C-alpha cells in the first residue's frame, strides 16, 4: 500500500475496532493562529511541500508553524492581483496558479517570491475572457484550463503568454453550455468536463481541436440528466474510472454512468433534512485511497460509503446540545503525508491525520447523556463478554455493552440499599466465575449480573470479620479463586474474602512483628506465577507474601543500597511473559525484581523513561511494556543483551539495551497525566489506560505511525539582521556569496510535515565551523556570527512527529569573500614587500650596531686602559709626594694645596671617565637601577662633605619594567649628577633633598637644598645650569630652577617615559 495515502484509509480503522460516533478530531486554524481570513476557498501544496490557502482576503503560505500572507498592493505590480481567491493549482515546475474574483489570474514564482498577473484586456483577443476566475485545472498534459465567470473556458497556450478560448455561442448547441464556468475536470479517458451555471459540458478528447462540446442541460423531473443546471463541483469516481460525480448548488449529488450515458441522483444522508436531495454541493474530492468526499454549503462534510451505497456525514465542528456542529465546506485537499485539509466558510481551515490520533479517546460529552459520566478515570476492566467497565473518581461506575456506542451509569443512591456502595471507584475485577467486583472509597460492591443491583460490603467496627477498611484500593483473584482485597487506613491491609462464610480474613501490619505486612495503606495487589502475593503500599515499600505459610518478605528503599526498591510508594505491579516482575513507583520510576539475586533494577528518566511517576504497566503480545506516567505513555522494548548484562556480577549501563518510544497528548492521548489503577488489558490484546480526561483504548500492533519523510526548507534567512530571499539558491544548491563585512547570518527552518509539527525534531551543522551535528530538538532557529572568510556548507535535517528523519535534508553552500587585503595575491605582495623592508632595516640596523659596538668597545678600552690609567698614576704619585713632604715638614702650604688640587682633579677625572664608560656600556639598565646609582653617588658625596641627604624614590615595582637607551641613561645620569654637584660645590648647604616619583608614564625628579641660593632671574656665566637645560632638552623633558638668595635652590625635572 502507498504509505503516503494510507492515512485517510486509517480513518475507518477506529470505527471498525470500536463502536464510536463518526466524529474525527480535526485541528483548527483561524485568524487567531495567523490565517488572513476564515473562509478558505482553495487549498494546495507546492513542490517544496508548503501548504497554501486561498481565502476571501489574501493568500496564505503555511509551514506547520506560521502563516505568511500575500495580499494585493496597488503600488506593487509584482503582488498578487486580488485578495479574494477562488482556486489554486500547483504545476510541476513549482509555480502556483491562483484564480481571483476580480484580478484575473496570478502566477506565483517561488524563486523570485513574486507574482505575474494575467488580466482581461478588451483589445487583446488572447487575454483572459474575464477577471473573475472560479475554476482552474491542470490536465494530464500539464495544460492549464481557466474557467471564468461571464466569459467561458480558456486554455493557456504553449507560449505561456496568451490563451485559447472556448466560448458559449447562442444558437450553437455544440458550444459551451454557459459562459459562467465554475468547475473543470479531465477524466481517465481524456475527456474534459466543464461545470457551468446552466448544466454540464463535455469536450471529448477527439473533439478538442474542433471545440465541439456535448451538453447535459437541466431537464424536467424524470429525465436521465440532472434536474438542476447550477453545477459547482465535478469529480471522477475513484472506484470507477470514467464515471463522474456532479455536485449542484441546490440540486444535490448526481452520478454519470459512462457506460449507460445516464445520470443517477444520490441524496445525502442528512437527518431531519427539510428537502432531501436539494443540498448545496460546494466541493468534491477523491483521495489517494479512493475515498470520495463531499463538502456542502449547509450540512457539512460527507463521505461516500461504497458498501452501503450512500453518503455518510462526518461532523467536524464541536458538539452542541443539538448534536455536532456543521457548517459550510468550501474546499478539501489531501497532502503528501496523507493528511486531510478542510477549508470552511467562516471557521478557518481544519486538518485531520490519523497519525495525530493514534489512540481512541473516550471522554465525557456533556451534550450526550450516554457518554462517560466523568472524565477522571480510576479503574478499567473488560469482561469476558467484551463489556467495558469504567470506574470514575466521583461519578460512579460506567458500563458499555458489547456493540454499544454508549455507557450505562451506576451511581450511589443512599435511599437504595442495592445501589453502588460509593461513587468513587478505585478498582474493578472480573473473577473467573464471571462476578464483577468494584472497589470504592466507601466499601466493596459485587454486581448482580443481569440487574442494576449490587451486593455491598462495608467496614463494621462491631464485626471483626467485616471489611478491614472502607477505602478499598485494589483487587486480586488468586489461582484458587480467592478474592484478595487491598485496603487503606489505620486498620487497612490485605483481606481475603471467604465466599463460603461471607467473612473477611485480615492480614495487617504489626509494628512489633517483622513477619507481617510492611504497611497499612495498600494500593497494589498482584499474585505472581510462583503464587506469591505482592502488596504495594503507600510509603512503606512492597511486601512479598506467601499466604500458605504466612511468610512475609519486606522490601523498602535503602539509600545505601543501589539495589533496593527505588521508592517506598508502589502504585502498580505486573508480570511479563518471561516471568519478570515489574513495579511502578511514585517518583522512583520502573523497578524490575531480579528473583535470582533478590534485588531491584531501576529504570528511570536517566535510562529513557518519560517520567518517574509510574501509574500503570501492561504487556502486549510482543512482550513490550506499556507504561502510563505523568508525561504520557512510554512503550519499552527490551533487547536481548539486557538480560546478559543483568546476569553479570556488576550491572553495566542498561540504557543501551532499552528502546523507548514515547506518546503524549499530541498523539491522541486523553492527557499527558494518567491515574493510578486505571489500566487494563482486554481479551483480544487491546490495552486501556485512563487518566484525568477520559481513557484511551488501542491495539498495540495496529497503531499507525507516520512514515512520511518531510522535506526541509529554510523559511527565512537574515544577513546582518536584514532579510534575504534565498529561494532559488536553496533549491538549486547555488552558493550564497557574502562579503567579509556580511559574516553574521541567521535562519528559520521547518520540516514540512503537518501531523504534529511541535513534535518534529531538527539538527543542523555548518561544515567548516561545527565538528558534528547540533541537535536542536524542536527549535527552528540557528545563528552564526563573526565567521572568517571561507567556504561553508550549511546542512539542516528534520524529522516528523514519529521520528522519521530526512537524513539528506537541506544543504546550502555559503561563501564569505575576504577583503582585498586578505586575498592571496595581496598577502603575497605584502609579504614580499615586508620581507624586503625587513631585510633592508635589518641590514641598516646591523651595520649601525656593528659600527656603534666597535666605537663603544674602542672608546671604553682606550679610556680605561690609557687615560684612566694615567690619571690614576698621577693621583697615586701626588699622594706619595704629599705624604713624604708632610712627614719631613719640608713643604710649604702652597705646595700642599697644589698637590691636593692635583689629587682632587685626578680623582674627579677618574670618576668622570668611569661615568662615561658606564654611559656608553651596551649592558641594559632600568630606571630603578639608575636611581640606585644616583643615590649611591649622592650619599658618598654628601657624607664626605658633612651634608645631610634625604633621598626618596619609589620601589622597583612602581617603575616601568623597561631598559633605558644608552643616550637616555647618559643624559639623565649626567643631569642628576650636575645638579647634585652644583649643590655640593656652590650652595654651602647643610641638607640636600632628592625626591623621585613616577605615575602615568611621567617621571618627576625634585632636588632642593637649604643653601645660600641665588637670584634665578639673573643670568649666570656658569656652564652648569646651561648644561642641565641642554640635557633636559635632549631627554625631551622640562626643567624648572627656582632660587632666591638665602632661601636655597629647587630644581624640578620632568619627562615622559
């Protein structure tokens, strides 16, 4: 079977499985979801997979999430020609043809995202016959036929620019029957059928060139042709090629028999219709599974039932006190995934797919007395005859007999002794003898078969053999036919009902006796294949009970033991076909009891379970587990290696051995939240789960899954936050080319499967940036910023609601061009130029360095070896003469002073020469080291002259960590030395202050004394001050000298470093 068409066929499956009303669940889209207007005349799907809706106010493109609306703009010649749309046809080239009510025909070009218009022009015989286009059709040769109102029939010629016309000619019976054309169809034999407002015209294949029509006009009653002439819809019978269904506006449905060349009238099955057979037929549609659908203007939607040879209604609207709401159906369409779309008059567009409604949903309909009495379901049981018993939270017991569509309600009536004991039903059990037992909040009831009566059992404090508590939570029948009853409360526990004596035997918790039940609030009961009775409690774990020897084995959660039960509240217990015992807990997920090792294996959200609150567990014929939770239903399929891992000494990670499939409200579940105790398996393998909004029923092997591979499209694209149309590039694989300044882009995307779009999943990757796929979940947006120039490939893939992926997805090449200075040729030229420049600079610097180094070396050697040596010798000899003359007392004072002068000058020369040698020494030196040298020099000089020195400079870390150039070092040193020597020689001071600071790249040196001072405004002949100013200028600094007689001298030097 064609899987794409299997969807609509599956519509009938629920009605064959269950006796339910013919009401399909449609999803509705209106202006509230973005539709431009609520009357949808036309529906189509383009080549990319978008859905298109033509309304009476604009054209809409739908991607499953949002609508993009196209409207006519008088100032834009490329906009759609009019807003009122009659028909839409998609051609194989990807264009859409749109017939409007006043703007003629428009052709949409998806690559350019614009429209080309075709209008009637009175002076152009090849233009349209009129601008009101209610009919469009693309035949088997891809020729476009256009039906105009008050114009006739036209065909687009091969050039695509003009039209060939087929007009109504008064007096010519072989011409078109009427100029008002409303429907067009080509049958399987190549004949063209044209519906007009005055009957039907047939253009046989062999008569097309002659433009000769066969007319079927309105005739008197009893004739073999339709009795009404206002034809609005035509469709070929999907089961009988060549037979034509004709829908008239006010004359109902007619069928043309090709063999007999006659028409038959088929009135619709409309209950209570005033004039049967006079329905307003607006649209006809044959789906791919040969279902034939009829949309009416006054009675809703119908389908042809070929078995019963009649039309059956399918309500779409909501339920009302008078029954299902019906309204005008204007258009019907089937998409490629098999979904059915219904365009209505004033109610928007409706979408149905069986893949959204996998599960039959029973719920309370306040307008139907025979529906469920309450939506909160706490118990379900199918009896051996196929009858269905449903327990509700507050509205009693419901029973649906086999083959019945409705439920019989049983409620508690205090005035009736034999009524149901309580309306809050917790559990229902059919024993093997056919008895139906009902556990409630107010006691236990047994239904008297064939009657409306119940036998009730309640707690009686005066009778120790009565029920232990009225709060009955679970029921179980053992292999011997005994009824076991789980109760909750201070006196609760497990009771065994002795049918022979009509008495209850109690098994309770004894705090002083470990060989007793683990708790008194028992919520679950189950007898396993080894005849142990398992009792799950609220907050006290689970107890394994051997009724024969009355032995109890308690199991409770132990945080220190990873193999203890995961939670102490146990909601449900079941055993699979392999004898494995499964327990559902409140917050601890699913637990598997490992009998061989007497331990529990936990399966939680970490291993893939949808939720850790487990309300019910059922097994199907394939051995799979179905688990109801607070987040829908999970189906668990266990792989064979799971059991191998379980038998290993150390339990390995089990997640890889578990295969989950999750279902939620989007798949047709009554809600994502289910209820404890509301689960049951029927005799034919049907599974039931109940929750807060009714209950679901389904056959696991007959669930329909969506196999459609959805196309992936980019719905919008932005570069630097500005929208960009990329339709042509995205479809043809052409690269998008951006400049280096356009290196940010973002995109919205969609997988065009409309079943449950919110469950579609996505992954994307930008090759050249991402190392692997980025799993986006249901997020449909991506963004990349600050991309380097280069070639990239953007890939996007998506899945449908059932996890079927389009692995090929979409691939969009993107090129970001570099700036000219980043191109290979420019970089090559720059590299060559820089290489030459570097080499020239290197050679120049090398030569200078060699020259300077030779000079420094020669000068240092000469000064040190010759001048410094000679001066040292003079000083040494002078000292010897001074010593000898002093000792012999033969010198005069003048000789001594002269000799002192020689010694002093010699020492001073030696120091100066050493300073010069140090200044030109290539060894690096920092500013901090320089001031240490200045400090040492000043300290020695002041000490020799008895002057107090106050010298301050910042610590090493506050100075810049840079080396001074030799020139800087020399000038700064000599400037400092000159200033200090001036104080020592001329100031006659007793105190010298030197303060150095460095902040914000500014060096400040402040030198002051308390000497005799001088008039700083007067010029002096000495070279000292001039030399300091000169050195300050060479250092690109400034120097200020302030002095007054008798007030000392202050010098401030500043420079940037």
